[in-house]
């Protein structure tokens, strides 16, 4: 598939601020009733925004124990599943492995690996926008911030202090919740901001199973045993 070209904003600082989710639209399920409600809301959406957060590592050779937080967003709210909360991993697994719900995000290779390695979750039916979006007349992948600017004409604030905070904490601050929720929500909004025909093309691409690689034919042996 040819990459989808988006504009390269001349000055990101002059763009209006991205209208992200506020705390009133962020849910952190913590009991069976809240988890069941979250699953029902997410399963009702054909596509959701997706991301994960992990406590950062600072020492050389230190291995990440993440993900510690799994974020899933609908067009109206976000759900934050804390891995340490009983039932949250199982609830998130229901959505992440659902073949009829498209999970949309950026840089999903690391998320996929960590979900599989630590939590035994096989991410199904997902779309990494970072692999399909490109700036016009420019090489290299587009990240979330650039995609929000190029597609939505807005500027999303990404606090380094919050990004490198302790995502394994049992109590996440309001700033952490808003940051995490809008990472997933913004990815979904970028997808929804693309032309409808592009959305349909990406939906088709995500739902098409990868073709198995064909093995190269073996070269016939010569009489003397050499190839």
C-alpha cells in the first residue's frame, strides 16, 4: 500500500490546542461492574484508540516490567486499565484480542511485544498509523504529535515529566490520567480525521491477514553432490 501523505505544518506552535478528553470523560474501572460496563462500551465500537504505558527504566541493562497501564478510547471517553487491578488484564484482553474491534495507535510494535511477553495477550486486528502516514515530500514515519498537527490541524502537548513518571503506581495523578487517555484518544481522532475513502482502505488493510512467506525453492544437487 502506498503511504498516506499528510501536510507538514509550517509552525506547530501557532496551531490551536488539541481538544482532548477531560477527567470527566476518563474511566478507571476497578470492580466487576465497572469492568463489564467498559467491555460493553468498547465492544460496541468498530474501532478504538489504543496505547500502553510502562514505568520507565533508567539503569543500563534494566529490563522493563511493563506494560503497567492499557488505554483504550472511544470517540467520547477513554478507559484506563491498570495491570495491578484484579480483572483489568482480563477485561483488556477481551478487547485487544477481539477480531471485530480495530485497535488504532502509533508505534505498536513494542506494545505488541510487551503484551505478549508479560501478559500473554495477542494483539489482534490493529492498525499502526505510524507505518502508513507520511509527510508530503518527506521521508520517515510520522508520530502522534505530527499526525495530530497534519491531519487535525492542532497541537497536542506531550509533557516529558509525565511521560517518564511512575506508571506502575497504584494511584495515578490526574495529569497522568489525562496524558494516557489522550494518547489513545488522539490516535483514534487522527484516524477519524482522514478522508472516508482512506479510512475504508485502512480498515480493509487491517482486516486482511498477512500472507505467509513462500520458501525459496531448493537448488537441485549436481551429480558430485555440490549445489
